[in-house]
C-alpha cells in the first residue's frame, strides 16, 4: 500500500512554533477580508514556508492587507499536460485569487527549453521548441479550464475575485539578444550564491554533473520575477519547495535592481511514502488533461488514497471549509466502510479539474464498471466508453439481421475459432452488457444485447473487454 505524506509537512512541524507564530500574527493585524489568508493556507497545509523566512511575521501579512497584490507561479511545459503534483500550485493561486489578489500563471515557453535542474538527479532530455509550443497551448487551455471551474463551482463568497492572467515567458525572451541579456541581467546574480544552491550542489556532486545551460536556469526564473515585478507590480512568487533556490535568486535579483522587497512562498511537494512525487508512482503519472487521464481515472485515483491521508488531501485539494472537513472525518470514523471522505475528496477534485460534466462522467463510468449498471452504460458516449475501457479494442460492425452471440464474439476475435470458442460461450465465459449469455445461437436483441446508444460491452472471462459499436444501414 502506498501511504502518502506531505514531505515538507515534516519540516513545518519541526519549525512548528516559529512558523505558526509567524502566520498567526497576520490574524491579529486586521479583521479585513484578506486577513488570515496566510494563516488559513498554512493551516490547510497549502503553504509550507516563506522567503525571506521572517517576512511571514509581519511584512508579508501587512502587504497582503494593504491592498490587492499580484502573485505568480510558473509551470514549464515539458509535457503536454500538467499533473496532479502541479495541482497544488494552481490551488495556491486560486486561494489568493479568491481573497481578491491578482494571479499570474507563467508558462515557461523559454525556461522549458533550458530545463530546471531543481529536484532532478539528471539532465532532462532536450525538448524542441515546436514541442514546447504545442505543450504550451494545451497547458494554457487546462489552466483556463481549472480557473473557470473554480469560479463557477467553488467561489461562493460575495467578495470579487482577483484577475487571472496566463503569460508565456518566451514573449519577453524571444527578441532579447543574448549579449544584451547577459551583460545586463547576468550582473545581478553572484556566482558564489548561485553555486551554493542545493539544486546546483547536488548535481555538481553527481556523476552526471550539470550543464552550463541548466546552470543558467536560475537567472531566467529570477529575470521572470523581475519582469513581472516591473510590468505588473508582482511581489510574490509561489513555487514548490524544490523551487526555493530559484525564489531566492529572484529575490536577490530584484533587491539588487530596485531595492524592492519581494517574497517567495513555498508549497509542499506531495510525495508518496516511497518518495515518488504524488501521482507519479510506477511511472504512471496522473495528468490533468482528459486525453491522458480520464475524469474517471482521476476520480478513482483520489478514491483509492489510503485512509491515513484523506483528511490532509481534503484540506489540500478541496476548498471545503475546515469545519466541513472535520465533519466528514467524523462521519468517516463512524463508518469507515462508507468512505464518505474519500468520495467527497474524489468528487471535489474531479469537479475542479474537469467541471460538473467531468464529475458526472466519472460517476457514470464508476457505476458502469463497478456497479454493473446497464443504465450507466447506456448513458455513456463513445468517448467515455473508450476512456473507461482504455485497453479494450473498439470495433464498428454492421448489424445484419440474425447476427448471433457467437457471430458477434467471432467478429471481434474475442474467442478462439471453431468448437472451443463455441464451448466457451456455453460454459458461461461470455457476458454482454453485464449479463451472462450462455447460448451461442442467441440472436443479438436490441435493448438487451445492443443498448439504445448502439453499443455492446462484451466481456470474455474476468477482464477481457471488447466494445462494439453497431452500425445499421
Ligand atoms: N522552474 C519552475 C517553473 C517556472 C518557470 C518560470 C518561472 O518564472 C517560474 C517557475 C518549475 O520547474 O517548476
């Protein structure tokens, strides 16, 4: 069993007293709408630390109370979809937006081509400019979708939301000449400090080492922060705990250029007990784009989480008030077999990522698969059915009058040829639309064997599924 935990949650506990004092002072400073945001996020576990470390004590809370701030977080489009691990950073931005602050998601069209060495044991394979561009489009869409879902389903307060902007950092590097950039920007970072970063040190010590390209990464992320500071007045950057070095470089850079105080806030990296990033166990990443991970799979991923983490995940991955989380946990303790907490977690997270329709699809698929519901099967679209039975071959067949069960099985090569196949059906190995069918000569009957959406779900043995879409002339 994979028990999960928030890795830097431990760090928070170690420094517990100091940190909670830091965030608590914000609560005392004002009762205005934005008060308690940092404390609230820290209590939920969404924020784990800040840079400068003592800023969370008074300067940062006062800044947040002084008026709407601009907060940013960056994502490198090295794949065509974000994954569950990135969801927490988006949720962090959404909390700030709900509190009336303006948020910017930066897509690293430029930085994805450099490759961030933070948290990586080896150099990334180079991603071509074309691929990065395609990835950027698909990730931009998913970020917009998630922000819209949040606005529609999770922002219940009368307070107005801050703005949300998605930018691509390639737009400010595309026309920069390399000599100009190095001679201007490069001067604001010191080699000694850059070399001391954990991401650099750990790689320098490894057999693979670190390329110059990767080493320059922190300069780019620092410059991004500076650019957003100049253009949008952005003074806060969010990032995973592995981003701390990059957040510090941004802080140093801006401090050198303008003397302005800016802040970094870290979000815990959620890892499984075996140390994998959340959702990346056994090479099976859980993605936020439907064509990679269906709403049903995402729903099941949260549903399957061990009991030990469900409370934490409700705080991290949903916007439910803490009192509601507590109430759910009480119900869960009363009757753990009902899995109320898991179900709510799965529903909330799926609705955030895929909207109401996505959640309905996840539930339909769950009913069709695990509760053998024919009605759910009947309501499913071709796309859903294929998502559900990812491995199952999909066949489009012409429905001729008199087609029998054995004909259908043979047409999709579900059973061996000849006598053996015939015997398998008679022995009860074949199920159509969740009903056992033991008569090979039985004619395929509409409504029973063929659902009103023109589909038949054929199962041979325990888990060999075949989807047939019947076409009639
Ligand atoms: N370095 C970040 C992504 C990022 C890119 C550009 C930025 O300006 C900020 C962050 C990561 O790998 O997660």
